[in-house]
C-alpha cells in the first residue's frame, strides 16, 4: 500500500527534477527529415482557355402584396400594435416619416396578402 508523502518531500522531489523540465518547442527533427521526403513534385501547366460555368438552381418566388389582415387574430393585432409603435416613436418629432409609411400599417410590418 503506497504511503502519503509529506508536502515538503513532494516539493523537494519536484525541485530536484525541475531542471529536466525545459520548455518543449517541438520535435528535435522534423517529420520531413525523419522520412526523407523532400517535397511533392508539381508539374505546372499553362492556362487552359476552356472553362466551365456551374450555378446553383434558380428558385422562383411568387410576389404577394403585404396585408394587415393576417390568418390569426393575434397576427392582425400585432401588426396594428407595431404600426402604432412606428407612429408614436419612430415617426414622432423630431423624426419625419413619409405619408406612405405613416398612414400605411403594411409598410412597417405586415402579413402575406393575396
């Protein structure tokens, strides 16, 4: 059964061995010198004038007009509350909003319309 060492004995053992605990900066010899590999041969070729252009598939979306009439009662009331916030804080003095934003709730926040 191993016995517990006093702290002083552990410190003494550490300081006796600490001279061998130098900072390790890496291997003494590189992997290249160990394996004998001097590099990968690369043959350079001139620029080929032919090329190929690839693109991702094009996705088409159907445009729909914004509306304040949402599918849910909560959505419609939320749009009205957001428009009220725009009128009272964003468009309030000293700021000025165009009439198309100030009078149109769908201009600031809207649901998908028809």
